[in-house]
C-alpha cells in the first residue's frame, strides 16, 4: 500500500475516532449551559427550518434564515470545520447574526415556539430579559 494512501487512511481514522469521542463526551454533559451550547447549532438549524415554514415570518426574514441555514450546511467555510474549537466558529457567528436579524422582524412568540432548546439561551442571544 502506498505511503500516501496509508497516511490518508490513518488521518480519516483519527478524524472518525475524534468525532466519536466528542459525541460520547457531549452526551455525558450535565444539564446546564455547557449542554445547551453543545446543542446550539442543531437547535439553530431546527429553528431555521421551522421559521421558514411559519406564515407569520416576513419574506426578508425567511430569506435571511434560509441564508443562515445554507451557510451552516455548506461544506465551504471561512474557518475549516476540522480545526478543533474554532472550526464551527464562523457557523455560530453567522447563525447568531441571522437569528438577531430575524428576531427584529419575526413576532417573538413565533421565534420562541420555533426554538427547541432552552428558552433562556435564546433570550440571552437576542438580548431579551
């Protein structure tokens, strides 16, 4: 087996092993802020999907939410995802900005109905007390 192929297989194995370790560790997090932060991006994707279908959401907010959803799902990133800790940072920033923009034009009850996670985290994100 060529050395370059062996190196690629080892790198892929290390990457998969790292993902598995992170999944196991995330599932063992105690309830609280750390667990909420681990679920932040999945909650944002769910919220974006729900808001996209809600008739109370204006068209410009739907387009912004669609942009945010496509940004998260896109394989092209400003910061590569394989970098630990900072990899998903560009996704988190874009999603937070899109949610703040959408929150200004979406009725508050629609936004909180669409959010599957801890409502306190969404309140903090939006700056609502």
